[in-house]
C-alpha cells in the first residue's frame, strides 16, 4: 500500500490503493478511509515474553513478523503507542498479510496486522491484543487514471462502497 503508486506511475496498473494522498498527473484520487492495525501475538508467546502486554520497555524481547523490509508498520505502531522517536525491532519476514497472521498464530512472533484479519482470532482466543485500546489507523486512497471508462468508474464505485462498510471514516 505504501509503494503501489509506482505501479500506476509506470503504467503497470490502471488503479491502486495506497497510503499516499497526492495524485499523480493525469490521475484522480479518492479517500477510502482508515484501516486500523492492532498489535497481536499468540497467547503462549505473550505470556512468555510480554506478560504485561507490549510496553516501551519490552518490545525488544520479541521478534515481529513483518511483510518485508519496507514494512515499517511494526516500528511505527510501537513508536506512536509509546511516544518513542526511534524504534529498532528484530523482524522476521512473511510476504503475505494472511501468512503473517498464520505465522503469529503459530508463535513465530508478534505483529501489527489489520484489525479485520485479527478480529476473529482475537474473539476465539487464538490471538491476544498486546496493546489493548491502541490501534494504528492507516489512511488509504484509491488512485486511478482520470479516464472516461465504465470499468474504472465501476471499480471506483465498488471500492468506495466496500470501504465505507469496512474502513473507519477518512480523516
């Protein structure tokens, strides 16, 4: 989501969802809403390494499962939640959102994942919220070429409609 605009710029795609607000020349941008991210871990891992939950003093005691080296959500969550300027984490990489969640359920480490993916697992006890009451809202935008296109118009409508049901109000 942070880097998909490059695909649009290079002409590889007609549209993309990104965290960037500024439209490219010849494109339009539509705010979709904010996806909320939560810090989670398997209950056994949390009990063993983070018995008080995630804090400003213990986040280095556990590995974090991230998408790839460009994924800074884990460090951003920790920094914002605890008011820290710089955060260095031990990270493992799983290049799939669903794979990250499966890795966390398996006890590989903690992670910051979309609340929508984590909610069923939190509700049934397979995951625990490491920082209850804290979320990281990430604003998302739909970017597409400013073309007269029934396909792009339909896609834009479908995305904005689904986003209005699934995401927090744009800020």
